C-alpha cells in the first residue's frame, strides 16, 4: 500500500486484488474495481483522516459498546430525576444521556419533568420528547409557533400556544430498545419492554411488551397473577442486602418462589 500525506489529510493508494485501485484527490474518495469470480463489484470507499490538531468529529462519551454508564453518572439537568442503577448504553450514538432528553430546559422549575425509576436499561439513541406540545396547537388554524419568533414584528400579536403535557414517567425495571422515541407526558409501567425504534404515544401497562410505529401491545411478559405479585413485592426498592439474598431468584423465572420468599422475610 502506498500512502501520501498532504497537510492534515491522508490520501491512500492501494491495489485491491490486483485491480489497480487509484487514490483520489482532496475529496477523500477512492474507487476500486474488485474482480471476484465471474463478476466485478465497484466499491466507493469514503474516508477522511484529520490530524489530531484539526479533528472535526465528536469524541465518544462512552469507552465501549459493551458497558453503559449509570444515569446518575451522566445526568446534569435538574429536571431529570433518576433512580438506582438505571443506565444508558449509548456508545453507538456517542453522547451522554442528557442529549437523549429533547427540549427540557434545565433552568426552569415549573415545567414537565422526566422521572425514571430504578434498574432501567436504556438502549442507544433513545429519545424523550419534552416541553409539552412545544407551542404547536392542533386546534388552531395554524400549528406554527409564531409566538417563539418574536424578532419578526409581523408576529407580534401571536398567542403563546404552549401547553404542558405532564411529567414523563418511566417505571422501574424497564428495558428500552435502541432509538425508541417517548412522546411527552407518557407513563411507562414497571417491568415494561419497549421495542427498538418504537414510537410510544400512549401510556404502557406494567410488564407489557410493545413495539412499532405507533407502538402497540405485543404481549404481556407474565400472567396477571404473576404481575400482581411483582408489583406487590417491588423488589427494586429493596436494600442491597435483601437483593443479594434474593439474587438467584431474581435471575430466574421463579416468580412464585420469590414471592413466597419475600412473604417470609
């Protein structure tokens, strides 16, 4: 492989399987013809190398895709409340959990909040839409938020269309798949599972699996009797000593056994 360096950009030239791929100019584009059996494929390889002193990309907040960080480590917005051990695994989007929460002003007090329980698992790129209706009134002639463009004198008489939607509340032991979107004011029950890229527009019952756009119920995780047991014992509120003693049952399917054990404590 031949390599030429011009300033902070690297232009690569290399032969792929004897086909004579040629390096390109400053666009950073390389075209290679690869002969493979009876057919040829044309690959367009886009690459750009910048010097350490001229980086134009964002450093990844996470060190590895295999380990998340607890929300308590990441959250700086006082209008986000988080419980014990809940984590966000955001390596593939690169940013901390704060950036998953859209339009939530950190300096206002009397606004809708995001409240997340304990032991929640939140996948990369999940988004929580906040700020109520964001000034878009569906019952008005126009849904356009004229009020928020005060610099335009023609909009001076516009009314403020903002309406709160209430706190967004995520229960305990909720698993949220990558790039799910949670709309304002939604309440998600304990033990629920939110499918990848689900658009959640309505409240979700405890221990319910949902998915799709808009999200719909797929099934319940357990029987009604088992769900009632889990909601009664509320294991996510137990002290660490009690969790340690029950860990083998918590990591099994024996809900009835866990319930009997709890009754005898």
